[in-house]
C-alpha cells in the first residue's frame, strides 16, 4: 500500500542561497516554512529543496534533468539568477537559461513558478530594472506565474538583512514566504484539481 508521502505531489524548489537558507538554520528558511504551511493547510504536497548557495542559472540547467528524473515534481519553483546578475552576466544569456529551465520543467510534466529578485542598489537603477524585466518577459512568453521580487519588503529593511546586505535574516523568512504564497497557492490547488 503506498504511503501518503509517496502519493504526495512533489514541489521541487531549484534556487540559490536565498532559498538554501544561507547564514541561518535551514529549518528557519522560507522553503522549510513553506513545507510547514502546506502541512497546516492540509495540502498533500511534499517539498524538496534542491537549492544550493552560489547557484547560477547555468548550474541549474546542469542539475535540473537529474532532479526531474529523481523527484518527478508536479510543481517546479525556479529561484535562480541573482548570482548571474551579481557576476554581471549578459541579460540575454540569463533570459535564455531561465527559458530553458521553464521548458525542461514543463516537458517533465511540472507546473512552473518563476521567482525574480532585485540586485543591490549599487548596480544602478537602469541595470536593475532591465535585470528584473528578464523574469517578467520569460513569465509572459512562457505563460507561467511569477513572483516578481522575492525580497520585496525585506531587502529595503536593513534590520531584516544579514551584515553582507545580500542575505535575509531568519526573522525575514516568514515575510519572504508571504511574498511567494499568494502566487504559489493557486498553482498547488490547480495541481490537486488535476490529480
């Protein structure tokens, strides 16, 4: 007899340090809090956090096929690109990589959710706006839901950021989840209706 866990739809989170809980205890991270919220809501989903600190869209493309094969997710959450931007990668390359990640997820049968980020202000308003627009364009072209700014209401508050100015504190993780949940919840409910 299959267990409830074996029957659960898998949510695969493919992210970088913002989802891997850099600098905080992993159980305090927003992805761990997501798993707890799903359990409290009585939704039959299992969260698999495949996030790695320092990950790029290129690294995600390398790792994703094996992750899709292993976990066979119903939902793929892509939170990548911040490290690409911090390294000054060409925006066209980032857009191509994100598009390919979405397509791979879809071809594996997953519903895809994109999560965008903003770069620190020292990268300039013009570059940051063009950087953030990449996620909007990919989401529009591919017809997938988008969380436009993972750290909305967090990155602007230094009390919620670690001393490096790049990574949120443990206290910020609930607010981060609140940025994701209104976009993710309808995806989860849609998956359940199709099961």
